[in-house]
């Protein structure tokens, strides 16, 4: 037992869930979606078929570099796809969520719900 009595308080607050149970619930969270910007990107992309880089920048309030880095991580994981093209001779990148991204979001939300109990 913890000398401060906090371990008993934790167990009392979560009947039937020992420390290992809580750790398992935390491990079920998607590490990639724990970051607020990446979670926001995935959620936004579930609402629309495609969203441009500039619109994502506007909605998230992130800098080009930070948004680009987070988009790249999601793309490398297979959670989103990028479609590069031109609009009025200007380059534009459109992003959409993949089925893997939808599944990851669904599992992440379920893990949060399980953790909250």
C-alpha cells in the first residue's frame, strides 16, 4: 500500500479495476491520435469528403510547418490521403480520411469511453 493512502483511493474510485486494468485501457488509446491537432484533423476529415490544406490551417489555427508535420504523420500511418493538384494555376492539396483512419478514430474513441467508464 502507498503510505499516502492514494492507491486505496484509486482502487475505491474504480471498483474492480486494478492498476493493470487501467494501464491496459490507456494502452488501447491510439498514440497518434492523442495529439490534439491530429485528432482535430481526423475529426474534420470525417465531416467532409475532402478538405484543403489552407482550410485545415484556417480551422486548426496551426502554422504551415506544424500542420504539415502532423498531416505527414497521419499520411505515413495510412490514416489520411493527399491529392495534389492545381486550381487556377496554383498548387493545392486536398486531404481525405481513409478507411484505416476511420477505424483508428473509432477504436480511439472506444478506448476513451472504456477508460472513462
